[in-house]
C-alpha cells in the first residue's frame, strides 16, 4: 500500500504549550493509544493495534502506546500504569471509593488504569505529537483537557465505542462515531465547537478471508481440536453475562440441539471476566462436550478459528461497532444477531437479524442456516459487503481525511 502523501504533508500548527515546540510540523506525528493493550483482550485493544499497524503500513509517522506487554516493533511503546486486574490498582481503589474517586478518575479499576496511563502518555507525547486517537474515554478526556488548557500539543480524537452518554461526549473537541447512524443521531445534540465524524472500524481482508477449500477448513478445525463434520456456531466475545449475554447464547444453543441439530458444536472465544467460571459451568451442565470455550485466545489464531466455523453469533442486544462481527463476515460467515439499526447496517446482506430479547431469537436464525446451500449464498454476500464497506483501504482513507480536518480546524 502506498503512503498517503497528502496526509504526511498536511500538518498545520497545533496549539502550543509553555514547554512544547510550537514550530509547525510538516509531517504530522500520530499517536494511537490503549491502556489495556498488552494485558486485556477486547475490541478497544484490537482497534488500537489494527489502526496503528495499518497507518504504519500506509506510510504515516505513527506510534502505538500500550499499557502492558512487550512491544514487538520499533513504532510501539509500553507505558507504565496501574492495570485494572493487579493488586496496586485494587489497593488504591479501596481508598478512593471512600473518597469519591469517581470525581477525579479513580472510581473503578478501569478508570484508575486510564488515569495512571494518561499521566505516562502525557509525558511521552505532550510536545512531540500532533494527533492522539484513542477509544479509552477517560484517556481521551484527560488528554483533551490538557490540550485545551495549553499543556499538551496533540489534538485528541475520541473514537466513541463505549456507549458514553451525550452529556459526556459534549466535552470533547473531536469525536469519531463508529457508524453514520450514530453520527446522525448525535448531530442535533453536538456542541457548535465540536467536530464529529462517522467512520467505522475496518478489517484486513487479506488476513480474514474464507478458507480456500474444504481441506483448508478441515485443517482449521483440526488445529483447534474441533470435529470435522459438525455444524459449528462461533461466538467471539468477552466471556460474561452482562452485555455479551453468553448465558442466553448457551441456552439458545441447547434449544437448537434439542430441536434440530444434535451434532452441532458451540464455540465461544473471548477474554476472561469475573463471570467466566460461572458461564463455563453453565455451558458444561447444559451442553456437555457440545460447547467449547477458548479463553483469551491469541489474536493471531482468530483468522483460523473463523475459518473453522459455519455460522457466527452475537447474543448482545446492542453493539457500537463489533470488530469480531466484521472479522467473521470477512471470513465468509453468515451472521446471526439482534435486530438493531447498527447491526443491520454492519451485517448487510449476510444475515437476517431478529429480536433476540426473548427466547428463540437466535434459534430461528440458526434454523434457516442449517442448510449448507443457504449458508453459501450468505457467505458470498458477506465477503462482498465487507470488501466494499469495511476493508482497510476504504476506511483508512476516511480516517486520514478526518486527521486532515482536525489539523486544519
């Protein structure tokens, strides 16, 4: 992929601070950051890693800042922070909860992690970067406030993927909604001083693609110890009840096996949560060996896991812009999920979403896809839809246009 020279040469002066270099930079320096990257597996962390990698390949001057792990490329940096699941965070939270910690960014494990990460991030980029692009809302809030006060050079774009209320979003200078629908719904409430954009997440369609043939699908299944001929329904989501509703998913699958597909297998892959042991126990009690859990699976293996499956499922009632869903669609999987405006837009012609707030919503969708011929037609539609709407080149052009607009503002 060729570098976008218009982006590389379009930087304009950004508000200087007392100890910042105020000389205009002809080559904008971009920071992508995630406090959970390196020790948490969620969509936010995947977004940061994918975007920074794509920008680097695109020829941009980008640095990825992460809150854990060991950087594997020279354009990545790990910063210290009080990670949400570690003891120093817990100890501080026990004190700040009694002192109204939510008022100053110390009211939850995630908030403490973001606040401590923001301090290290500010030291690293306050005079060296032009744009900071993040999805962690508290990181964006701290860094945007510092920019507006004149203590930090980079202009801050919040990629809104965490369902914050409008009143919270009003405080930001630059806002990226992850669907055009969210942008349009927000527009009547947007403060006049704020710039907002509607740009989705993207997927690497070379990495996430359908298996080349039957042998490739069989090899993918063998790599995960999955049976070669069973109908496999896959869900990639955090292993929890809240929001992702994995308990509903398990119960729906139990109903499907009873009615129509006794040889089907349910595979659930995602990050471990406090509720995970309880969910695994529920799955095993209802489904026995017909459910397989992969906790915190390495993301490098996800492309192969999608190729091993026949159907993709999401049990959540609402999603902002699910990365796992567009990865699954790029891999040729028909999608089954709730019927919301956002999910209908993402799924496009690759599925028939229904209301899943009540029992039976997923079972009805799965029933229509038991026939391999029905799945094949949706598989072709899924791939074409993703290539035209969510592929890396299409979306990256929109993102670089957004950076230009922010630098000109």
